[in-house]
């Protein structure tokens, strides 16, 4: 997480909007379905856009079971949300 933060903040000039810890009693546990899920969540902002980085701290890393896609630690995913998707795809 610290290397990612350094890249987005120091190289790309994004600003840290929020830096928080999500515990097992919050919405993260409901979304992941893991009762003991803990993660650090960073929101980085630039030019009206926001990037969210998650670092899962619990549960510990383990290979995914057959038929599952959730990999708590060292997993990667990218999601994009846009209010003007036609403009976003035209510019891409």
C-alpha cells in the first residue's frame, strides 16, 4: 500500500482524501461475506476523480478455493465509475 500511495501521491500528484481502517463490524464484512475482514482503505483524489485503494489485512492470504474469486491479500482489481460513460469511452 505504501508503494502505491507514494506513486499516486508523489508521482501523479493525487491528494489523499481519506485514509481509514475498515473493521469486521462494518460494511466491508457484509460486502465480502467474511466476518473477520479488516482492510486499510485509501481515497486519492485529482481533478474531480477519486481512486480507491484497498489493502486487506485480515483474513491472511490463501489460495482461492475452486469456484471463488475473492483473494483477500495481494489481490488486484480495477473498477471504473463514470457519470458520463459515453465521454469516458470516446476519450479512451
